[in-house]
């Protein structure tokens, strides 16, 4: 892993973004493995609350302000 970290440190910003995009694409091929079962169940519960009108999504910028206000 040290060799990988050293190689990344030597990359340009553009090369790092290209590498990042490659890694995400590679991970998306096996996306079922990315979300553990317990997390998938929680996501399904959230989707059910949204569908039932109990919960509603808010824009990310609004959520960030709410989070900032909590600290």
C-alpha cells in the first residue's frame, strides 16, 4: 500500500481525478457489495417513510446548515 500512496502523491491533480473516476467506475460494477445488508435495510425504511409522506427529502445545502447549527 505504501507504493500506491507514493505513486498517488506524485500524480498531478488531473491524474488523481482520473484515478478516482476509474476507481468509482470499477466499484460500481459490483455495487451490491458496496452496501452492507444492514445499511440496505435502513435505506429501504427511509424510502418507505418518504413514500408514505412521513419524511421528505431536503436540499443538501439546507441539510448542511441544519447540521452546522447543531454544533
